[in-house]
């Protein structure tokens, strides 16, 4: 039986850091199976 947890975060990016940079860094983690980005 596998449990799936969902966490939602709001982040403020410092100048010069892009969403693509953040997603790229997070996507290499073994504990992350899916990333979704919502820009509002």
C-alpha cells in the first residue's frame, strides 16, 4: 500500500532566479514524483 502526499507551496523568487531553475532543481530529487507549476 503506497501513500501519496501532496504539498502546495507559495514561493517568492529572488531577482535572477527563474521558475525553470527551481523546477529543474526540485525535479532531480528522488522523493519528488510530480511537479506542477501554477503562476497566478
